[in-house]
C-alpha cells in the first residue's frame, strides 16, 4: 500500500512539473477541420477493361499486358476497375479512363457521346478479328429446342450495354420476328463485375429459362460447374472484335506509343505468348472508327440511339 502511494505521488509531481513549463495552452476547435490531402500521381495513364468478368478475372487477364505496356512505352500505365458498363463509359467521358478496352457496342457509344477514338482491336483466341454471342439453356431443358420456343420464357442477359451478352442476341431475335415483348421477363446480371459468369450460373441453377453470353464464357467458368449441363442452342452473327480506344484529348504521342507496343505483340515469341494467352488473344491489329459501322447498323435495327442509355 505504501508502494502504491509513493508511485501516485511521483506521478503527481511529474504532472505538476509538466504544467509548470511556460508553454501556452491552445484550444482545439473540432468544428474547424481540414481534410488530409493525399498526394496523387499526375502522370498516370489509366487503362480499364470493361467489366464483363469479375475484377479478379479482369486483373488476371490483363495485368501482364499492362506491365508489358509500361515497360515498352515508358509510360506510367495503371489498370483501374470500373464496377459497371455504365460506370466505364461515364469515366471515359470524365477523362478518368485514358485507354479503354471494350466491346464494340460500348466503343460506338463512347465514340458518339465523348469523342473516343479506336486505334486497335484484338484477334480472338481462334485468330478471328470478329466475335459473336451465344444463347444458352440447361442441357436438360426440353422446353427449348428451337429459337421460336424462347417466346414466353424468362431471359437473363449480361448487361444492357453488353454486345456479346445481350445486344447481338437481341438483334438476332428481332431479325427472326421475336420481339422484346415476347419474353415474360428480360433480366440482367446483378452487381459489379462477373456478369458473364452470373448468367451461366443463373441458368445452371434454373433461375431463368435462357441466357445470353459471349462465345468463350463457358471456358471461364468450367472450373466451377459442369459445363456439360449447359447447352448452346443458337449463335449470333459475327461482329467486329473488342477494341482499344483513346479518350478525347489524350496526347497523340501517348496513343501512338501504346498502339505501337500493342501491334508489336507477337504470339510466336514465348515471352509475348505468355502475355497474350493470359488475355485470351492471339494478336492485335490496327483499327479505325469505320470498322464499327456494322455495330451502328445493329443499333439502328434494335431501335437504340447511341446517346441514350439502353432500356
């Protein structure tokens, strides 16, 4: 007990000594606060992959490519991850995405709305500069044997702005006399990212009768379900492949460096092949805005104005 009293007295003396120093006291006004300003890099070139798959999948597919572009161009290129198709487009318009990698339908929208300009496009894993969509159902679904059987059914698609996951299929249906009103429901994959996979999972779980995806999606999800339980019963026509576009106002020298580096990728070189296989591409070719006129024709066919958000 005596020891405790001694410690208490010692602490009191120390406090008195500290208070005796001739230092002014300050009143802290918590109503007057300034935000902490974080230093941001000003030389970053942002690169975004339209979020058709999960952010994890987007990163795994493209981080080697982004690292390659950084090395080859000397530019401080960083991959960013918009949550939705609409957010991707909005960020291009705001100048927050410098280099956009997107489907051709999103490209014609950002070109029309915000002045983005295509400068390259990919060759798919099969070497084709075009791609297409698929219409799927469960393999054991005997209610759908032909396209006409889709009337009166529940359809889940990827996103209202998805080319291979909705718009290609919508045009395909309309060209064969099946209108949007003929479906009981048209739903879209919920949440950010991973939308292609969610369509397949919804069909597998029997939540919807038919789904629309881009060709190649089933391979992405083959480690999660038995894709033999999914049946592809229709393919859309082919359309121009995914494209690289620069936002309006991006320095032409920057665009030229990125374009040149992309065109130099050679699948026959082992170090390049590793990068390209991860991204599921076999080559990159030059592109220009006119290459996407077939997509604009599709927009007119389905009654969509490029300045409008899809419904």
